[in-house]
C-alpha cells in the first residue's frame, strides 16, 4: 500500500532545506507518494503551521516539525507501509 507523505514548507527556509534532504533520502526505494506544499500559498495552512515548518504528515497525520529525524521517519514509514 502506498504511503502519502505531505511535506509542508516555505521558501527561504533553511530548516525546510535540511528536512527535504532527510525526507528524500528516507523515501528512496519506498512506495511513497510525496506532495510538497508551500504553506504561504494557502491561508489555512499558514494559519495552522506558520511557525512550525517544515512539517511532515504521513497519511494525513503529523509526524514531525522543525527537524526530521531519519531513524524516526524510517520507523514511521515502515509502520505505515505495513498497515
């Protein structure tokens, strides 16, 4: 079963750039549908996540914000793939 990973970000965000590298490495070789969304393009997302970006959602549930731990991400993806 494919896992939906949504990466909430914004332009000129150094934490987002670092998290993007972790996310891309973490999903390599996995059945993951990645969607990247700039929260500044959506008023509701900006209101909800303004100071928390980057944010990773796995199958619609918040997994992490600010920093993405590669081991924790791998475990979460393993669980989501086996669900």
